[in-house]
C-alpha cells in the first residue's frame, strides 16, 4: 500500500462536519446523535444510508435518455485502522432487523458464490451483504469458484444474474437489488480490490478514516447511553418497517429540473478536473459518482418520509435540503475515492493540491445559482467544506477573470448565464 503523503488532511475526507445536521431527515439526525466523533459520525451515516437502502426496492429513478432504471442500493466500504470505531456499522443493521425477520435480507460476508446466489434467489433478488471484517470476504474470494466480484458489479447496475448447471439447469435473477456494507483496513481493501481496473472499485463508495480514534476513558462508567441508543434505533426500525409494509406499489423518485441541471454542471467540472489529474482510469468512478448522488438523494427523501403518517402517491420529488446534503456526500466520496485510487496504484503521483484547489473551486462555482448574494455564497461554501476566506477570495477572482459580474452591493450574477 502506498503511504506517501498526499497533502490531504483527515478533515478533507470527512463528510458530516460540512453538513447542516438540523436539515437532515429527523430519523438520520437521531441515529447520528449517538456518535461521539466526526469520524464515527461519518461511518455511521454511510452505514445507515447503505443499510436502509436495501429495503427501498419499490423506489427507482430513471438514468439517461434510454430509460434505464436505478434503485437506491449503495455499495459501501468503510476503510479504517483496527479499533477505529468501524463497529458502528452493526448499529445500522438494527434498523432493518424487523423487516429481515419477516422477509430475509441479510447476507453474511462468509458466503461462497453458490451460497450467495441461492440466498439472493430465495430473497427475490434483494438483500444486504454485510461484513465488518474485510478479511472474511478476501479469504472467501481467494478461490475463483467462490469469488462473486463480478456478480456484485452486475447487482450494482441491476443487471440480470444467470447460472447454468447440468443438474439444476438455468436459473435467472432479474433486476437484482443488492446493497453492500463492508468494513476493513487498508490492507484488506487492497486484497479485495487489487486493481483500479477492476470494475468493483468504481462501483464502491469508499470512506477513508485516517485519524486514530482517541480512547474514551468513560466507557466503563455507569451510563444509560446504551439504553438511549437502543431506544432510538428501535423506534426508527419500527418506523422503517411501517413504511416498508405500506409501500407495496412502485414509486418513481425524481429531481427538479434545476437540480438535474446542477448535477450536470457539477459533473462536467468534476469530470474535467479529475480526469486531467488522474487519467482515463478514473473515468468510471466519476460517472458513477453522479449515480451515487441521486441514490443518496433518493434515500434521504425516503427517510424523511418516515416522519409522515403514510405513503401517498407514486412519485417522490427531492427537496432542495436533501439535494444539497447529497451534493456534499457525493463530492466528499469522490475525494475519498481519489485518495484510495492513488493508494492502490491508480497513479504514482497524485496532484492532490490541484484536486483540492482547482477541482473544488470549479465544483463550488457550478453549485452556485445564476445569481446570488455574498451570504448565500459563503453558506454554500461552508456546506461544501470551503472556508469563508476562500469563498470571498474566489468571488473576487471570478469577477476579475470575467466569470461573474457584480450586480449590486453584495450581489453577483454569472456572466455566462
């Protein structure tokens, strides 16, 4: 594993410090409240989003003009050192246990390909592959007959899985909807995804936790925090099951026209900057990050519905709050992927300062509306991890280079708009 200093700080890879927590769905706010550090909160957030995505199989959105449909299912790998708090992923599975009790969903990581396929067949193509020890899956995958890497790549795209055997004949799983939640160390990740050319890499949402977690000396002191955690997760598990049981008809998730346009602009910026820095090998990761953005927005929208008394209608439209949160999550995940890409051999020297600077600057500009105020610019920057000083400096630079014009005191407009 390449451990060179990439000029990326642990804070650069974090997600939740750049999110307005009070704007999250109530369910997510409460579930994340039990985390004590930003890193733990990041891991818990990605775990909750991934685990709950496996029960949203009636919800889908259209991708591209040819009508391909995607479902919310996320594939996530939490990469951190030993005793770093990765165990919080177990909390997330508690949210789907009541549903799993009636409709089996959980697939253990210690499964051979035949077992994985049979479980998926029995579960109507739906499930959550969950494993907190990356070595379990890497040990299973050492044998080509038990490696279901290719199957998971197909599941990520909801492409048909088929298997032919002399005795049982041909069995087919159409439109598999599988979520994946794995945790492990950097070395375990490298064994699981030995090459960035492997399509599994570009389909994984990678969260890298570099910092060591401080030891909490109060862990053995009497406390009712454990009971409060059980109460929170038990309550929202019940709410999720009620939503799941009521959601019996297909639901279409959609973005507003403005939101869809903004994703396009941000993607164009990301594509150009990252591709210039990392080369063609990072192309698939960039493109699939846009799908992750919509998947996360979809999950957030559904989780917000849990506070509502019932499921109504066959269309869910993304709110601006959930869209902005998804924007922060997806852009931070892309930076995490760039870091991981470099570490497993995507490129010997990654110009991270340019990625952090030029890329973030262009992405930030694309995220701003056609006209805005200084305050709106600073607020948007804070959500994307940009300091107030950088926001104001970039504003001045954009005016000097003819990208923006100052319409009035504290008001700006994009010249190209």
